[in-house]
């Protein structure tokens, strides 16, 4: 893609919507909502604060992000539908190894429970 966003703008490609629910029910096209998850394709250099200092953007190309449902502008660049968002429209970055972090969190919880039992 030959597009460079300005300031704190971020170019995001929406990820495909789920075809089935967790229970296995197939969702028809008319009932699907637009996904709010996407992949960052390009990032601007950042915005300037009141002092004139450049504040860099926290996301990088390749990051998977969640963004506001009605935020941004949908555009077509080189036959590809993308979203141009402000950094403030991005709600968060999805960690690539969330399963590994969940396992670490479970270990932490078990330690907390044992401490609670000793104190009681």
C-alpha cells in the first residue's frame, strides 16, 4: 500500500467477521455486524502537544487492535477497503500470545488463594 497517514492517524484493515456463533449457529450476511477488530497497516508520525513536541503513536504496523464501532472513515485505497482512524479511536491492542498470559494469570491467582487461606 502506498499511503502514508498524517499526524496521529492510523490505517486499519478490518478482520473478517465470524461466520458462526460459539454454539455453532451460522450467522446470515444480513445479521452480521461490522467487525471492530483489525490489523494496522500504516501509522502516522504522531501528533504535537501544546509545547510543540512530537508525541509518537503507540501502535505499529502489524498490530491487531480493537477500535470504536462508529469511529474513523472508511475509504478504498488500491481496491482495498480500509479504515482511517485517529489513535484515540483505537481502544486497545490485542496481545499475540494472550493464551500464554492467561496461563500466567492462573498461576498468580492460585498463589493469591493460598495466601488468603493462611491468613484466615
